[in-house]
């Protein structure tokens, strides 16, 4: 789950979530999550939900939910199963 350390990095190009400032400051910078700047065996998950009302005249709503494991490589993370 630490493939992101060995991946090729182009300076100034954001090709994945690991290149962003949020990941570097919030995840790698927090000693509780990543001691010494290494994720090691920790898993980073993202959760997203968005509600909608598919039938305007009915009181029902739908909430699709997505749980994303950021430790997976990009081609596996973005694949639709």
C-alpha cells in the first residue's frame, strides 16, 4: 500500500492526490497518522455522499455513497467495479 513512494514524480505537475498540498500537510504532516512522514501500514480513506430527490412529488430521497481507498494506485482507485 505504499506504491506512491516509488512512483515517478514530475516537479510542478499534479498527477495524483499525493502531489497536493492537502495530502502533504494534513496526512504526512500529522504525527498521529504518518509518523516520520511515512504512511506505513495506515490506510487513508475518503468518504463522499450526495443526496438527491429523484421523484419531485414523492418524499423519498436517494443518497449514493462512495468510499475511496487512497492507498491504491490511481488506475485501481478510479476503476468502476
